[in-house]
């Protein structure tokens, strides 16, 4: 049920971390072809497309190049909050939205879209109205202008972008289902990837270690998160649609049941 035999797959953010691990797992699962999208070259794939996912024109070109050639799309690329807001929102939200709606109609029945969201977006309910309004704005520049008019939303741009990612997964589910396609996302916690240094700069290493200590006691490996993505894109999850799957070693479970030790929370 987890075989990718005969499936044409696209992975964004495939050069390092979770994306690189996912490419190897897709190879082992028998994917018919793997196309990698990144700013850095990616080895061991059938096709590499260099693209800046914060650039609307580059994303439009990807939709044109990939249309009719994709069975499973992994919107895995992501950046941290140490980059400008327009880059964070472009890569983490607007590019996945455009790729999803641009490619889903040509995927055909059985197609799948999988996002890499984050537990940083679990508080989306506090901004659901504003996020829904934002995601209804098709024009990329107009969406950025909306954010400029609502600076209170983006005090933590990374968390807000991942709130948008989770809401997008739910909002897009009925639309893509009309094409026989499903969409789900994985919501990891702290992962041992090259981005860890960026998150340490923006979140603070003590906060990150506090989260880890209130979960499994260790950071996730890229392979462990890639395996969740692999499942969500495979026939094994065929009846899942619109789900945001938490995979954080138990941190959210501890938080939601009052078992997280806030006495040790760094200040």
C-alpha cells in the first residue's frame, strides 16, 4: 500500500534535510520518476528544476512545466523567520497554494498533495477569519498588501505562515477532491536539519530544547518526518483528505493534556 510504483512525484525543497531524505525513500518505494525543485542542485533524481519559490513568476513557470506530469506533489520547501516576510510567506504559503491549485486539475484520480507544515501553526483558530480572507486573495501582490494592512498577524511570521499552511490544507481539501485528488500535511516539531541554526536564531535554542524535553526527549531525524510524508502521499492513506498530522514526539500531547512542565520554560 505504500508503494509508489508507476507514480510521478515532485518534491520541493529536495536538496537537504527532510526533502533529501524523502527523495531517497521515494526511490526505495519504487517511484516511476522523481522531480526535485530547489535553489540548490539535487542529485539522484530524474529531473531537477531550479526555482526560487518566493518568486511568483518562477512558480507560474513550474506549473506550466509540470502540468500533466505529476501524480504526487510534495510541498516540502520551507524557510525560517530570519528572512523577509515576503520570502517567508511566498515559500511557505503562496507557492504551495499556487502549485496545488495549478497542478491538481491535471493529476487525475488518485493524485495526492502533501504539505510540510509545523506544530508552530497549531494556533490557527485565533486567526481563522483573517487567514481564510488572505487565502481567498488569488493575486500574490494583493495578498502581500493585505498582510501589510494587518501587521498584527505577522509578529511571528514563521508561525503565522504555518497557521496558513494548516488552514490551506483544510480549505483546499474539497476543491482538489473534485479532481479525484487529496491533500494532507505533516506537522513536525523540532527536526535535526540544516535549518536548525535558523530556528535557534529566531526561536531561541532554550525554547527549542524545552519543547524537546517535554516530548520524546530528542529531535526528530529527517528520515522520521520523511516517512510520514511518504505515507501521506501513498495509497496507504487513500481516504485521508484535509488532515494536518502532528508528528512531534509527543510535545503537543503533553501541552494539550497539561503535562508540559512550564516551571522549566525559559524566560
